[in-house]
């Protein structure tokens, strides 16, 4: 956890007294996803670690719902193109009541509740429409020339002659318009409208909004932000953080927050980051139906934010459960490992990850026909009997997530169900001889026969059955689960009910 300690140490050194504010911010332009959670949870864990160090902290999450609706995402009806150019808070929800912003924010709020986050929600449109941004709008317009020079010098791009730092709500659409003058007593500006005529707009009620590169540093000033994670695209040389840092100092007379750039999260095998508009996302809502909070924390905070992460619902997910279980069971944890575990279990009152390997649970649960109590009975007959005795309730909670994973995300090669019946005609004479030999040996097996015993017994039939090992295993899978491959055969047979297995091997069941 060196990355986190470095950030927190620096924040405490910079701000030895008082409350430390950490901010995150996302535009509700589409589905909140795993990449979104990286920003939110990076900010959250910084605030939590500050509290663990005895400092007061706040995590403010800014919902940029006054942003323009720029593109219809892949999962939204095409007729929503009629709302392009409107603020997200003024676009209707794709379903139900409320706004487009409300609709997508709901997923994040649900995820925040499940993870018991301490973050406070700040709605951009509410702040603008309540007059909160009035002083910084006035400062920005007063120092337009300064802002222009910063943007041109730092970003290296030339602005149009009529450029201004604000956008105006005109006919329900946010537009860049030529600024003419300001009346600070009336809280109005004069600008040139689309027809080339002078028009007045009230900047105290949300009809005027700062452009993005000015809005961000203005927000730092107004909310007294001390640290903020943001995507690496904003951290490039001459990017929005660099221009924001100069603008907040020169125009709003405040300091830029400590920067925590984070890298993208991609699906394993993809070459592009997850995108709301493209629809190639793992949503926050789906994620927390499949993964318990401690696994989400473990995935997102154990590496420094600038490390690119890859995620898939198969191998990566299985590995996450097992690596977390290994960490929690490790007797001689380093201070960094203990810190990571403590943060992953922050506010978790009922742990959901047991010390039984995830793949073992998956196979046992399916062999038990998804019956939690029978699954415990099966695992109790294995080398994990002691774990079942200690962690029965934890295992049952973990099985609830496994059940959802099997229904929604599990790769086809890991899903199976015991065949209800078998047809002897489906098997060759050699396969039938092999089954009969194995049935005899299994019927005489000791009660505590484990996976190794079954594995050796299968191989002991090889010569007499005149079958290659691969053919024997494939035949067993076809017999039991109707597939040509499955979980480790010896271990799998060892967890099946003995009477059922003997009857099935004899082609009686």
C-alpha cells in the first residue's frame, strides 16, 4: 500500500491542521461502471486512511449533471438524439420518472450503499442554480484575458477571438456564445445569441455555466479540495489538470489539489478502455451483484492507481477470490498486507469470502444442485472440513454470490449440472466396461476416500479398460454432467454422493 501511504503522508504534511477534503467527479452521461468505481474508490480509500490516521476527512463526489448530453450511448434508444446539446439534468430518464442524470446516478448510489461509502453527493446543477457558482463566474469573466493566456500557453492551442470562459443556456441548449458585458448587481451578462443579437442571461440561476477547463479549478476553489483522483487523460502535459492548476492560482487565488492520476481498466483481451457510449462496460450494479464489497476493494486498491488493470468474469474473478482468501488466512502478514486487508474489510461486518478455494466451492455447489446445506456437507468430506466447521455462515454468504455468478457471468466450461438420467446406448462397450470396473472399486472404497484415491483408482482401470486417460475422463464427464470436460475428475467424483455415483457408473440411474 505504498501508493496510498505516499498520498496520505503528503496530504498530512501539506495540511497539518483541519479537515482534508478529497473529491471525485463523474458525468452521469451513461452507465456507471468498473472504471467509474476506480475513481470513486480511490478517493474513498484516501479519505478512509486519513480517518484511520486520526484526521478529519470528507469525500465529495461531484455529479457533473449540468454537462451537455453529447452522444447517445449504445444502450439508449436512438430517438434520444433529439436531446443532444441539453444539460443531462434536463434530459428525461430513459425509463421511469426523473432526469437522465438521475437514472444513471441511481446505480452509483446503490453501489455506494452496498459498499457503505462515506462519500457525499454534490449535484452540479443544484450548485449552479442556487447561485453557489456566482463568485467564480464573476472572477472568471473579470479575468478572461488571464484565462485565455493560460489556456493558450499551457495547452498550446489557439482560442478563437470571441472565446469566453462561459457557456449560456439558450433555448434549452448549452452554447458557447460571445460575451459582451456583465452586471454584477443584477447578476446578469449580455451575450450575442444565435441570431447575432444581444441577449441577457441570469448567471445566478444556472443559465450560465463555466466551460469545463474553468469549471474544474473553480470547483476546487469553492469546495476547498485538497486531493482528487482523475483519469490519466487529464494528466497529460498541457492537459486539463495543468491548465486548471494555473487558473486556480492566478484567477481564483487557491491551490490545486494533490493530483492522483489513475489508469484505465480494460476487459481482458480488449485494447480499449471501458466506455459508457460504446456500451462495453461492466456496470457497477452488476459488479456488486456478483462480487462482495471486499473483493471489489481488493481489485481496485491493491495496486497503485497509475497501473492499468484488466478484468474478466472468468479467470480474473476466480483468482481474485482465491488471492483474497490466501491473504486473509496468511498468519505472518506484513504491515502493508494487514493494511490492505483492513481497508478491504472497512465497514464489512459479515465477511463473504471463505478460505475454501473458489473453484472448489463452484464445483461443490453445482454438484449439490445449488443447495447450500448440501454443499457444506460435500465440502465437509474433503480436506476443508475444518474450514466448514469454522466458516459455515461465511461460505453460505459466498455461495449467494456464486449463484449469481453462475447465472450471469460464469464461463460455459465452468458451468455444469448433474445429469438426471443416462442412456447406456450413448457409451461404447469399452466405456461401459470401464464404468463397471470403477463402480466395483468405488463401492468398496473407504468412507474417507479423497480426490487422490479416486484419481489413482481411475488410472488403475486404464489397462483393463483399454482406454487412454483422456478418453476415460471424457467418458466420466459425459456420464455425470453431459460434457466432455469439467472439474478435476478425481476430486469431483470424491464429492458426489457415493450411492448415486455407484448407480450411475453401473448405468442404472
